[in-house]
């Protein structure tokens, strides 16, 4: 009988912990929804692909000044396997079982290789992290590609997006 009470007490404690975690996540999502603009929708025609698509894992999006402050609005905070597509109009991350993430080229501030983002730490510099602007907020979005050799090429191509967009606009104009 005493053992059964201990098991029930531990189960109740575990349930309370999960309830608190869920409540905190929802409160974070409400707070962030009030301070962030809606995330951009992918365009119907995102332009020509700049690189061969990369498979891997969408790690998450955080505020740029805090690598652990994961954005929880909608399903943006959920990690998912997916495919990154770099177009001349922006970066599209198609996520399995979740909405796509679109980063317009004109919003890109910088890109880098890093080892941490959204409470995920990997050995070496194994994450492509894109710093971009959503309204007046700077965000970091991370993707861990399956092909680690191509990540430097991805960073360089993403960094050239705003310049590429500017030169395309000035040629059209």
C-alpha cells in the first residue's frame, strides 16, 4: 500500500510539472503574439533557386539577443525535419508536419555558422543561423543541414541575398 501511494504521488508530481510547462509555453506564446508582427507567408512565386535544397532539421527561431528565448507563436517554436530552399527572393524552410517558415531576402541582416540556438547545442559550428528583421524585432532562425560540408556555402549565399535583391530591383527599375 505504501508503495502505491509513492507511485501515485510521483505520478501527480509529474502531471503537475507537465501542466506548469504547458501553461508557461502558452503564456510565452500569448506575450510574444502581442509584441511580434505576424510571420510572413511564403509567396506563390519565390523566384529562382540559388542553391540545391538542403534536407535537415529546423531548430527554431529565437530573439537575436538571446539564443534561448524561443519564439512560441503558432507552431514556429516546434522543431521539425524539413527542407531549406534558398530562392533569390528569400529563404523557405518547408517543415514536416508544420507550417513553412519564409524569410524574405530584404529582411535578412546576416547569416552565420553557430553551435547553439533555441536550447539546442551541437558540436562544432553545425547550425546555419539567419538573423533577420520582423518589424522592429531581430530574430535568429536556425537550420541544421544533413550535409555539413555545404553549410558554409549556405551562409555565404544567404548573406548575399539582400545585395542580390537590391541589384535585381535596381536593374528592373
